[in-house]
């Protein structure tokens, strides 16, 4: 299922920030909440977070860029994550990743030109006994093979 | 009377269709007018048999697996007429793979409903905390120390000593932090226990809180584990409602509460000081030690920071006594270790057993070799920072010291199996690449060394001055090993050097025999 996000809105952004600003060590909590609402963390939100937490803009930017999860622009309509860590490598994950790249015409870490699919590597979904594994928009799939991967790719392209 | 069925809600089972099977069972039963009750448990850890369906009978639970949606009608037929079924595995507890384990920490996982506090209590839950409340801090410390429990995150530091240090520290606030940033590939024990028996983790953390005098706990769960986040959050709410979190726990004078914090995709945050920085809302830059977190931890306050499995071992130790735990194991590795068999393996899953079992038993006997059917060539033990062992080292007993003596580590207990199609140059290159991607950037050997490592291994792969570059990689590994601030840069040399040492033939092409001149 495609996640539905709100368009960026400053007032709504300020509400989300205010909701969590009083928690201890709130920066990550707020960045997560913003991304959950808007699908990414808009540039305009960074100084707002900084002001709410009495931090410099550079500090918040630094936190935002340190973590792989946070996006500075919206992802494609679907996000297909392929586990690329050792357990999945041992179970044939390399060939499947190459197959997904070829089918979608993008390399890992990129979004298709029609903005339909973002293909990303993920380093371990913790499904290492049913490897290789993937996640399509939050739905987990284990024991991936060519057939299952093709079905996932087709579903993402719809 | 309705038939009680058990289907796992564990992410690993859901990934192979457990939700679809549960739904199909419900629909098919409704259509037939058969009353059934489906209880969604955690996983038993026999992942090659997932989705596993268990049926309650007067003789105990009977298991079927792996079940697909299309098996559901025939499964219900077999249940109704009490006739044999192709997927019938017999009594769950008698399945040899499960029966030969020693499940102390994972005793309830896959058995109970992880959303039910009553179910947890009915299966011995909170007995440990009740005893802890009657013992008081000093006596709890004596028990935990006597159990010989060592940090299950990988470093193996004695838990009792860590707790005692925090208990003795004077401060206005202290914290309990649970490290659930289980980022190592090949490991999933933390995820399983959080999803399958979350109250156990809460009980362990609460016990730690009353022991050291902390009233607030955080569990830092990686964002790649949304099911675990959901399960822990639900359990925290239920524990609070049941009087097991908050003021006056279990009617005592102690107070303790906790909350979940979610990571954001940084592997290095599994390192304890990086995790503390992240919890404080900063970049996950590793801190130099000392000061130790026990003295100067979260928000500068004395902090117990332990792995999920360390906290999860505590309730058994307190309920059954230190000796009952310490009686298992070998040498200085006491108790049991939840070992995770992963990668290219026939019988992958969670195998909890006393320390001392050999690597060969785990991989060949228990794991059943590879699922591709090809010979096992290499196993990586302990995650991306663990060494690659060849078959020649399969006599190594699973024990902190035995692995260290052979330039390896058990880490968090994950074993990833590779068959003979593996190219160890690629694995060595990946170890460096992963370190380069995940380095926090604070220290030079890790930040720069890993990138230079990737480049140099690529030269070796291209056949560019191979022996010179091999010497360079070895030299670089030594710099990283002894010069890095934390285990990310410091241990990345383990997979690289072990690949070079045990699988040299992959790096140095066999000399080509010259054809005799005509």
C-alpha cells in the first residue's frame, strides 16, 4: 500500500515540532515525526526545529544528514528496499539486486525517472534465516527468488 | 468448543506468509462453520518451517509447517477427521531441533501471546521481579554477578560489575538504556524476543532500574524493526496498566518507567556511546572512553547500557537463582547463548544452547549445511565485524575466549553460512565498504582507512601488484585495529584479515604453469 503524505505546510510542521519539543533529546523524534507526516524533511523545517530546541541550524542539519533514514525530498510512490547485508549476500542477494536494477533501470539508491519507484539498499532487516529479503512500502518479503522479486518489481511499478 | 490455533506474528514468519495463512484459516473455518480461535504468537525460531501452524490438543501442541494458503483446506480436513497430513510435524516440543535446545531466555517465545500480560504471568513472567523486589539492591547484585552473565551485545563485559558501578555512583538521576540497535547481519535474536516476549525485556530493565536506583529507561530500537517497535510499545502500555511500570511497581516503593526511541538507520549507533549521543538527539559520534557510561552516560548521568539479550537473561536468573544459570556453559562463558543460524543454511533459526557447542555442530549438524546443497566453505560469526572461519576451524567451541584465541569473535551470536560459490575477495571488500558507509567519521583510521581499504582490495581484485597491495591491506588493518576509537573501525579488520589468512587462494591467483615449448 502506498503511504499517503500531507503536502508541506508550515503551520502543520510547527504543530508537529511543538508536540515533541519538550521531550528529552527530541531532535530525532521530531525529524521522524516530520518525515512520517510529509514523506521527507523539508529544508524549511530545519531552522524551525533549531529554534524550537534552542540549537543552531548547523546542528540540526548535522543530525539530519548523519542518519540514512532522513530524506531531503520525497521518495518515489513506492519504496523497494533490498537487504544487501552478508546473510542475504550468502543466499544469492547480489544477483537479485542486479536483476532489480536492470528491471527498474536505476541503480540502488535512486528513483525511477517516472517517480514511481525508489530502489534502496538496506543493511539488514533481521530476516537472516529466510534470506534474501526485501521490504516494499513497509511490507516484508522473505525467501526472495527471481519470481518473487519480479512480482515485487511489477507491483511497485503499478 | 473452539479449536485453538497458533500462528506466529513474528516479522520473519510474516515475511514468508504467516498473515495470509492466518487469514485463510479464519475464512476457511468460517465457511465450514468450524469455531476456531487463532492466537498470534512470536516465532519458535524454526524459520525453515515458517509459517508454522500449531494446534492445541489435550496432549499438547501439534505443529504443521511450512504451511501455505493452499494447504489450509487439507489442514482443516486433517484436523476435523484426525487423519495424517503431509505437513504434520508431531508435538512441537518433541521436534528434535527444538528439543535439544536449552531455552532459558527464549522459553516463552513462540508459546505465548506477546500482547497479553496475563499470558506472560501465567507462564512464569514477573516471578524474577517479584523476587528482586524482596531481595533489594545488594542481594540482586550478588545474584547477577554470581550468574556469570556477560554482556550479550558482543563485548562480553560482566553485567554484575557494570550494574554495581552504576549502583554505587551518586547522582540525582540515573538511566537504564537497552541497546536494541541490532544491526549485525545474521542476527535477529533481539528482534525475536522483542516481538515474541516483550514483557521479558521490560522485566529485565525494570529489575536493573530498582537495582541501581534508576527510575527512567529507554529502549533504542533500530528503525528497520517496525514490528519490534510496535510490540514493545504495546507491551509498555500493558505493563503500565498492569502496575508493572510507573509509580510503586508491583505494589512496592520503587518507581520505574520507560519509553521506546527509534533509530534512523545508522549502524554505528549500536556502539554504546554512539547510541547515547543519538538518544540525546545528536549525530551518532562515538565518545572516547573513559569516562564510562556507568559514570557519565545518558545526559551525563550514570547509566546502565545493556543489550536486549542481557536484560532478557535477568528474569530467569532472579527467578531460578544464579546457580541455575551458571550451571550451564564453559570456562568464563556461563549460561546460554541464543545462537542465530543464517544465510545459506538449510535449518536456519534461533538455537539457544549452553556455551561450548562447536561451530561444526552448529553449522553441519544443527543447521544441516547449506540450503543450496553445495559444500559449506566459509562462515562469518558475529556480524559484519566478525571473522570468516573455514571448515578447518569448525572444532572451535562457541565461547568468548575460544573465538578470541583464533582471531575471531562471537559478537551477538549470529552465524552466516556461505557455500563454495563465495568469492572471499568480494566479502573482504564488502567489509571495508560497509565500514566506509557506516563510519561515524570521528576517528581517522576508520573514516579514511575503510575507503583506502576498499580501493586497495579493488586493486587486488584487478590483479594490480597483488603481493604489494596485500601487504598494504594487512598494514592498514593493523592501523585500523589499534588506532580506531570503537569496534567499527577496530573490528573491520577481523573479516578482512581472516579472509586473507584462511582463504588466501582467492586473493593470489594460482601460478600458471608454462607450456613446454614445442
